[in-house]
């Protein structure tokens, strides 16, 4: 009996080709699109995801491939674990990564669990990453296309999740994915990639999204020497490292947000050099296989497509071997050993 696989079809080209590969492999394939919230139909035109038109695109591709297509409603789970968590993080002065939390709580928890209960052997997604058998364990590796690698946003997975996961496009470049989609005549072959936070509209941005959900705090803007140089209307919307919206003075050195103190109603600004650090404290550490030793040389990646930096993990601190820009609280720090993801934590 062939394996039953469930393909998470977002309506994009990557998951469409992942479904086509699963069909070609001879598996019994079904596609599923997740209803996560009530997205405006026009949203798809601005580079987001999860709109009604995305569901239609996924359904069309499923029809082209001759597979069943379903829609699972995970809107309550998404609202609680992703949207509400996003709001709460901003209310605490942190800058969260909702895509990672969606992967953690929805795609690789709620969806994976339902797939197992429905009798599917594998969950397939269109992420650009790879799962491989290594020495005594399953490893999560970077995708073949370094420019599209998505292993960072999967760094919260564990052995259980990897054991039932197939990432077929991780072995392909993006150009190869689009070429395959074009060869098959798939409806999504030329569709742009999703780039934005799905529930935040391009027109209103996070300011509009958060405005009705939290009470924002006006704050003084103070230099590292204590001089007050201006104000911001909402400290909760300030991200460590940002320059936009920070008071600038003529040709003086540019000012960046160094830290946010909601309790004091202050945003501390300084020069770019004031952002430079060599260590980052993290919380909620998790590992895909085992915790690395304190002297083991790793690479730390501070953003989805950031440059990996040589580092060691000592207790709950990532100690870098070279200076780097401060990581905004709430952002994920992923740890690698060469191409393999070791684990991740959230900057505090």
C-alpha cells in the first residue's frame, strides 16, 4: 500500500510543486489549505498569503494534479497562538516573529496532529529546507537554494516533527521550482512569493492592526548620555535597531533605537556602534537533537536571511566570536552546525 501524504498547499508555487512531486512519487496525495483568519480578498495582490484567492489557487492546482483538496479551519488556534501572542509581545515592548509562531503552533502542531489522526503517513510542505538521516538522528538542513533557505523559520522543530515531514523543494533552486511549475502548466507558476505578515495589511501596517488591540505608550526619546531629544507616539511600535522615526539632527551621526523601556516611557537612542554587541541572552531554548556543549563552535543566525556568525552557546547566552548588531527582543536566534539546524531560542 502506498503512503498517504497530506500536502499543505498555501496557494503558492513552492507548495504546488511539492504536491506535484508527491504525486509523481506514486503516493496517495491530498492537499489542504488552512483557513487562519478572514483575510481581505485584495490582500493577495500585496504579497501576503492566506487570502480567499490563495485558497482558490491551491484548489485549482489540486484539480490540475488530480488530487483531493480540503480546507481546515484553524482560525481559533491561529488567533490565540499567533495573533494574540503577536499583540501581547508588542504590548511588552518586544518584536515577535509571527511566521515562526505559526509554524510552531499551527502548521507543525495542530496540522501535523490532525494529519496523523486522519491516517496520513507524511506531512509535506513547500519550505526550502531539507530533512536528512544523520548519525543517529534526523537532521534539519538548509535548503539547496541559499537565497531562499527557510530552515531558520523551522528551527523550532523536534525529532517527532521531522520524522513525519517531507520537504521536497528543499532539494531544488527557486528557478528549478518555477521551471517545474511552468512545465506542468500549474496555475501558480508565475505567482510572486509571499513576503509580508499575513494578517497585517499593506495599507494599514502593524500600526493599524495594533491600534484597536492595545493601548500604546507615548515615550520620550533619550540619548545614551541622558539627553532628551524628542518623543515617539507609541513605544510599543519601536523595534531595537530601527532608525525611521528616531529624531535626527542635521548632519550629526544617525540615531538608532538601542532599547525600549516601557516602564519608564523611554526609548534610548544612540549611534550604530551603540548597537554592536557580542552576546545575546535567549529564552525558550529548544533543540532538534541534543544540546551542544559550551565550547562547541556553532553559527548563530539572527534573522531569516541574516549572515551566520560564529558563536558558542553558554547556558542561556549566545556568545558570538565577532561583533554584530543587537538582536531585537522577541526575535528568534537559530543555531547551526554548518548546514544543520541545532536549535533556537528567543532574544530577551
